C-alpha cells in the first residue's frame, strides 16, 4: 500500500516522525512531548463527547 492510500492517521504519523527526525529530537524528548499531546487530545475528545451527548 502506498502512503497516498494509507489512512489519515498513518499519514499524520509518518509526517510527525519525519518532522522529529529532521530536527534530531532526542527520543526521550519526543516521547515526553507525544505524551503531552496525547493527554491534550484525550481531554479535547472528552469535552467533545460531553458537549454532544
């Protein structure tokens, strides 16, 4: 499967990996930042679910 046909989340993941690698972000820093991003988006998801239901 080509990237053009991949699901959006795979495309985004590839873009993020490339961005982190291009900027030579240390692994631990990238993982810590991704944890922060994940928590932020989980909060947003909960808020969206609360407001729609």
